């Protein structure tokens, strides 16, 4: 087995172990929340009922249906077994809908919101940060404070401000949802226009904060590279500034590309509170609903999906770095 194969196996082992721990936490943590989800369901269904025996039978039926009447260790074993068969459970609050069906309907909304927001914010932020470092002067003094201020604002705070200003006060955009409630999803221009109107404010709230963070990171890395010894040496050799700038910003982009890869990998779990603020029909809104209803399977499904995407993103980056980063290659050779 060569050095990279050992590196791969070692990393794979730790990621599989982390996934196993995540699966256990996804099962046990929701069940530590105070309250009984079956009691909440039965109390809603039994409104107007006066027969205590009937209410008790309904309660026992749902306890058996959801498997909550079994010991916790047995529930966990059943949960793990079902995971290997692709069964993530049945939602308590939306019974008898499957958790996988709910997630399948929510993920496209989350990806459709966050993927373009991350890419647009990443591109604009890096361009502004690079220009600020290269031009300096008034341009740098204007961009850096603004980027620092925007980056210090949490996603949900900016979302609330934009919701109050542009939707509630000015009425330019809808208050909530992914499209007008009276519409039926279709490929018509009217429906697509409604989706875009509801998409605008959540999109901008994520983009603006992303631009600020990327601009700061790119500016700092560019300044570091511009002051490096190889830049001074290149200038002494008489190499054109435009060619030096290409090398500088290519080197400065490496950490930013890593950040982009991590952002794309954690996209399913990122900015979920922003979705909750706008009641956007993505993963964040469903997770919030599941927590309010003590919907154990849906909570576990949402958190497990987030954990898997984060682990896959980090594992992919580790594997790529093992191939291209000379420092990691050197450590692999030392372990031989």
C-alpha cells in the first residue's frame, strides 16, 4: 500500500467513525427534548371527545405505530436497520408522509436559494477584495469598512431588516413562502415570476453577507502575497506588473477556493435561519416545524442530511489536498 492509499484509508476510517457518532446523536438528541409527540397529536385529534377509553386507545395506537412504546435501545437498533434500507422513518406531524419525501421536496428549494447566492457572493466578494488590495488608497478605505460591517451582521438579522423594510414597509416583495399560496406549481411564466419574487429577499440577504466575508478574506490574502519575497524578486527582474498580479491573485485564491468548496458542501445546513425568517419552503423551515412538533424522525432526517453533506465536503477536500498539497505529500512520505 503506497503513502496516498494509507492516507485515504486513515481519513476514511475517521470520517466513517464520525458519521456513526452523528447517526447516534441524530437519534438520541431529539428524544431528549421535553414532551411527548404522541400526546400532542392525540390532544389535537381528541378535541370534542369525552370518552377517556377511546382517547387512551388512540394514544396507545399511535405509540405502537411510531414505535415509541419500545425501549430506547430497541428503537435505536430499528432506526439504524431502517437507515441501511433507505427508510428514514415516517413523520409524526405529517403522518403518514415519509421523511425522505419531505426532504426530497425541501432540498431543491434550499439548493435553489443557496447555490446561486453562494456563487454570486463568492465571485463578487473575491473581485472586490482583490481590487481593494491592488488599488489601495480610497478604494480600499471604502470597501474594507463596508465589507467588515456587512460581514458582522448575521444572516437572520439582515433577513429581518430586509423583510421589515422591503416587504412589510414598502411592500415591494412578498412577506413569506416560496410562491403565492393560491397558485399551483407549474412551468408557467406566472408561477416562475412568483417564485422569483419570493426568492429575491432571501437571496440578497445571503449574498450581501457572503460578499462581505469573501472580500475581507481575499483582501488579506492578496496583501500577504503582494508583500511576499517572490513578488519583490519578480519586480527586480523587471517582470510586468500585470503578470505578477496574475501569480499573486492565483496564489491568494487557494484558500478562497477551499472556502467555496466548504460552503457548497455545507450548503444544505447553511443559512437555515434565513429560510425560517422568510418561511421559505426549504430545509430550515421544515426543521423548525419538526422541532415545534417534536417530530423525531423529521428532526433526525434533517440533521443527518446536513451531517452527511458536511462530511462529504470535508472528505472530498481532504482527498484533493492529499494529491495537490506538497506539505501533505511530504507528511505521507515521512510516515512510510
